[in-house]
C-alpha cells in the first residue's frame, strides 16, 4: 500500500536540496498549478477532424451535394411547368 506524504515531510525533504534545485522544484510546482488553472480552450475543426467514420451518413459529401442540387432542379422545373 502506498504511503501518503504530508506537507511537512515534503518541506523537510525540499530543505535538504541545494538552493538551485529548490528553485527548480518551486518553479515546477508553480507551472503545474498555472497550467491546471487555465480555462480549457475551445476545440477547433482541426481538433475534431477524422473523429467520425467516413462517410458519416452513408453518403459521400460530393454525392450529397450533386443529388440535392439535382433534386432541387427537378422540383424547380416541375413548379415552372405547373405554372405554364
């Protein structure tokens, strides 16, 4: 079972370090605390690129564009014919 180290024990160990190493220890702790307190950045599209399988909805994006344009053209043509 692991032993939980108390703050006084850590302080006593740190006091035995040479001044330069104590400074490095302090800087390291401060950097960790600063990193932990930073707000999480908002993900970008680049972060999520490739997260879903291709094709997502069973259809290639270009095929979807082509199909929907064709369907809209057909709908528009039928509306024009109906008004003549």
